[in-house]
């Protein structure tokens, strides 16, 4: 039994979350994850219109009656009068079970979500951001350690350090992200003070994942050395697969570049195209270091079962060591 404040807050069986991954986390994945006992998040940024987002929520509800949420990435120049508020209103109208937010402080969003009775999980990469998120009233904080795929933040603090630092500083529950891939890392996160984990890379390598087979094959053959950080030069580092686009990006960053030039390689549309066509050298493709620990494609249900069973085995082994 894995019961924490996160399972109670979200009404889920296991304290395991699947983060919203743009272009990847579909209704089919989110529903399968919900049926497996965790909570997944539909990434609002994947949809060209609010109507498209509504359709995806309806599709998810047709596939499961279990809890799921919306992922809302709040850029610094976004405010509640714009697209963010549209996402929030859709989530409230659809009675989703949680919001996963990142980017700027969610202080304007908190009272709106609280009135609707929908918890907010805010993702951060530094303890000072975690403390601010708690002050403005979020229900839980997720930390993104340096190992994570996507945006680890400028501080470059590893999950092993960031998790206990934040867990020791906050009264709200903390969720560990970055390098979480199996039952061993789930137990490690709980030992560090987290009350749940959030994962992305592992579920890219699932049967339900819509990415092209070429990417799944790449994941199976990758090592922990096959990711790299790009876009540090614009204070927006991203951990991605070490492909041809990443190498070109690093080259132009080394000699000096502009955002406009970077976007000729790193624009999000190329990632979507890459996932669809199977061109593993096209675009900057977010991927965590834990890719080096993935060696099999399984269904989401099987992956979650493995994580839980492995966690129980690890805890039994540790109990034996202690006794």
C-alpha cells in the first residue's frame, strides 16, 4: 500500500504522476495512466485551439472515469486575461481533478482554482521558487531535478539534493521529478521526503505513446550519456537527446547567437514533426538522463505495475537490512 498526502489529495491509488509532455501525452495515454492508478496531465500547449483541448478532455473522459488533470505552462508574458484563463475555465467546466502548472508564479490562478475545488501542483527547479509557490497557496509542489528531460532550470540542482531541500522547507506535500524511472527511484524519492513522483521519459517508451517507432528504438539503445543541455545561452536550458539538431544548436550558441537563429533549429513545431515522421535528428527533443535505464517497451499499465512491485521489493530488502 502506497498511501501519501498526494494519493489523498488527488484521489489516486499510487503516488505516481505522468507529467504533461507537449505533442506526446494524449487522451489515450492519460486514460491508461489513470486506469493504472496514477494521474496524468493533458498538456494544453499541444492544441491549436481551445475547442481542440475540449475535444481531448472529452475523449479522455470517454476512456476513463478516473482522475486526470491539465498541464498549463505559464510563460512570463502570459496573464489570466489571455490563453491561460481559457485553459483554466475549460478545466473548471470539465471538472478536471488537478492543474499542473509551471513557469511563472501561479498566484493569480490559485484563488480561481481554489474556488472551483481543483488542486494546483506547481513545478519548480529551486527551493526559493518552491517556498514562493507555497506562500501563494498551491496544494503541492513538484521539483524538477537537473536530470529531468525538458527544462531543469538555471540552478542545475540534482534531484538527490533538491528533493530533501524542498521537502524539509515546505508544509505542503512535495513530488520528486528528474531521474525517476522505476520502483527503486520511487522508494528513493519517498526516502528523501517526497510524497510522490512525477515522470515523463519512461512513458515516452510505452505502447500507448504516439511517438514514431524510431524514437522508441532510440530510447531502447540510448545510454545515460545521450542527452545534452541546449539553450543555456538564453537562460532557458533544455535537456534533449544528443542529436544533429542539438549539436548544431550548441555550435551556434558557442559562437554567439540570437533567439531568432536558435528558433530555426529549436522551434516546437519541429519536435512535433519529428515525432510524426520518425526523424530523430530533427528538432530539440526533450529527454531525461534516465533514458539510459529503459530497456523495454511495455504498456502503461505494465510499467506502473512494475514500478509498484519493484518498490515493494526494494522496501522489503531495506527492511531486511535494517532488521
